[in-house]
C-alpha cells in the first residue's frame, strides 16, 4: 500500500471550523477598503519569472532562494507569485489604468515562498496588499497608515502591534547612501559572512536586513540612511511624523529599517 498523500510542507488546509475566522477578517478588509475608496483587483497566481526578477531584484532572498519557479510545456519560465505588488503594477500597465489616472487598489490572495516553515511563516500564505498610483506627498503615506490602524482596531489587535518607520528617500539619495555603506563595510570585510560579502557588490542595503546575529555589532556602526536625505525628503518625512502625531498614532523611527525588495 502506498503512503498516504498529505499536504505539502508549509501549506495548510483551512478547515470548516476555521473558515468563519477567515471570513471575519476578509469582511473587515472589504469594509475598510470601501470606506477609504479603494477598489479590488484580482491577479493571476502565476506570472512570468522575469516580472519578479525585474521588480523584486535578482539579489534578494526571494528571487535567489524562495521562488517556486518552473518551465511550462512551451518552455516559458513561470513563477508562483511570491508577493502582489509586481503583478498589480503589471496589470495596471497592461490595461492602461495609469494613463493620467489616480488608482487606489487592493488585493487579497495566496502567495508562495519556499521558506523554512515555522510559526507564523508558511510556504503558502495569504497577503492583503494596498497600492496607490498617481499620488505623491506625505498625505497618502498618512492615509495608508491610518487605514491600517482602522483595520487593526476593527480586528481588536491594535494594542499588540508597534509601528516602526523609516524613509528611503529618493533614488539619488539611496545611491549616495549605498556608496557610503560600501565604503564602511569594506573596512570590516573580516566581519562579514558569505551572503553579506556577495551583497556588498550587488545590494549593500540588504546587509542591514541580515538575520545573522554575528553581524549586529558591525551593522550597528554603519551609516544611517536618514543622514543621506536631502531637504525635500527630510521635509516629507518630518511632515509625515508630525501628521501621525497629530492623529494620535505612535511610532518608532528605526533608521535600520530597510526594504527586503529592490522596489
């Protein structure tokens, strides 16, 4: 007799007694999104692999280690989506939704990453995402944070969360900061692990995101991104912090907080 087939490791069934909890969360998401004037967009689970390599970055952990990628029968490289932003932007460009338009969109669905399964981290997980296009300035940043606060309150989990915040500035400012990081870490090559040595030449900001406890000391001494912000970016960030305070939103400025993705 063959072994009983079970669910793939890191991918779980949602059983009937669990479904009402999912339905409650989904209902609150839809209610809050409607209140803020966001529209739902539904996206394919499978996309061309090149989409994620371009948007997420080829030297990110997601692209290098975690994507479920395969060749279809036509020889095209396809990937189960590891996140939603890239597919959402692809859909907007493909269907002309961004031509002289403001778009406020949201999506919800399963994503896939070949991570080591552990509590709260699965290989198939469900992601809720919000994307805005055609809006600039701290006002839209504030709206997105207030939207999240309203959702956390509706779900009764606001007091279990802490908001950490940072600014990545503009592309030229990040480039300047990148150069200062490279200069700094080259002075400490003997303290870097293999991944960090590789990232030093490709995406040194990712070193700050390292989970290796042996790197804590050298990372703590690295330059901070906020020091590289220009006047406009600094004013943007300070305005956002002031607006959050005025709305009663407490936050912690974390200068080591960086994106794990390239976009």
